[in-house]
C-alpha cells in the first residue's frame, strides 16, 4: 500500500496500481469473495491484498489495546 499526493490526491492505493485500498473493503462489505475481487481488479495480486488485510487486522487489534 502506498500514498502519493500525485496519485488519486494521496489516497492509499495498492502498490504499482491506481486501485484505492478502500475498494477492497467496500467490495468485501458488499459480500464479494477475495477471488471475485481479484478477478474484478486484475492489477491486484493476492499477496498485496492479504498484506492490507493483515495490516488492517493489526491496526484494529492495536486500537483495542489502548
């Protein structure tokens, strides 16, 4: 996941793409499976998507400890 002010106004995107990270969570919330999301966004790769999900899980777990 990267952020660059010159790409989508600095929104976090998957590295090497212009696909915003929030697209992953919006699609999951809509009930799509990981495989369906990867099929819809060919620029994404499974390892990057799993890394973002892991990052989010750790962030949520860390916020509970505070």
